[in-house]
């Protein structure tokens, strides 16, 4: 007898959460026994393979929308800097940000002792943010990650009480290095940015959602020198009403290029963090300086919501 994916997810989440999260909350608080509490997420980023799906449990505690944006930005950015085809740090990986102490993510594989593949985590986070924004539902819940009709992992976006803050390991946060600053250290060298707001007024939603898209697309790049990079979150025939009219564009200005994947990702993050810090969501132009040399220009601008990501290597 064939077991439905929905029924299987109930068993998977019940089993995995009971093992991985029993010190935080009981399984009964996360899921009920009814299939009605585990649902397919009916939105999906267009640049994620169609074989990747997301399922969700019922919500159990609300979060502030803007806090979710920043929390997700930091964690997606941190993981994007690593090997896209690698794995998370441990079979049960707890991700936290000291600037948002009431939230944590717990990522686990299903039926495997190996850590969750990083690409599944990044695709999952982009899909989670799409669901939260489109449905206006920023809540703690369990998400099931499905690849080719097989459940491969779980991401639990959890609400943390004050008493838990000192009992769980903290994952390093990019925010520690960049908030309110325009310079970070890369090895022994300084990476810095100069910003200029100009042009059309955008929305916080357009800036953040397109930034999530740019980070995940940049994460897929190998460790090569980037000549130019363009990314966006356009609508598709499948999801014609979901798209964000912002395009990220970055290009080297020196030959040979010194614009690496890591510098690109740090720059995408720096731009979004600067806009958030300034509460300014106009189009943004960014100059990237490395080793005291201006090596690249970039930023984001308003555009039609059509097109696809592109990258070229030097």
C-alpha cells in the first residue's frame, strides 16, 4: 500500500522533533495528529529546482516581520559563504543570531547521520521566506524539506525563551562584523564599501526578497573570480503573481579581476544591511574597495519583473 507524502511527513516530523527538540518543547505542541496541520507550501522561488518542495506544520508563535527578514538575511548569508555542495556543520545544527535572541533555527536531516546538505538548507530558507511574505505569516513552525518526493530534512524556526539563551550554542553571526560598519576584515586585508542612495523608491519587501534571491544564487558559484553578476526574483508562468521588481547587479572594474564569490556575497549583505540601518529603500549604488583599491561597482535598482539570473567569470 502506497503511503502518501503528507502522511509520511507527519511521521517524519513527529519522530525527528521528538528526538531533536524534546528538551525544548513536546511534540504535541508542534503538530497535532490531523493531516490538516501539515500542508504543502504553495509558493516557490523560480530559481529553485521544481523537484524541491516545502511542507509546513501549523504555526505556534508569531514573530515580528522585520526581525524575520534580518534573521534570515544573516543566516542565509553566513551559509552562502560556504561550499554550496557541502553540508551544514553538524547533523543537528542550531543557528542563532545574538541580535535576535528570541529566534533560532534547528536544521536536521531525516533518516541520516550526516549533516543536511547546504543546498537544501538554502533552498529551504528561500522557500520559507517566500511563504512567510506571500501569506503574511511570520510564525514559529516546523518545515519539511522534500527532494524528488523524498523527505530529506527539517528546519524548525523556533521561539526561544529568555531562560534558554545561555543553554544553547550560538552560531557566529555576520551581524557581529558588519552592522553599523562599512568595513570588514578578509584575511589580513580590509574590505569596505561606499554607498549612494539614488533613483526610485523601493519597498523593504522588494529589497529583502530580491536580496535573498541574490544570496542563494551567488552561493551556487564556485570559488572563482566573478566578472559580473546579475540576480533577481522574477515571476514565472507557474507563479505569475509573485515577483519583486528589484535587480541586483555587480561588476568588476579592474583587470585582472579581484572580485571573488566571498566578496560578492559580503557586498550583497552589506548593501541590504546598510539600507536597513538607514531605513532607506531607494535604489542603491555601492563601491567595493579591497586592499585599498576600488575593485567593483554594484547595488540594486528598480526594474521590470522579468528576466533571469546571470553570471560571468573573469
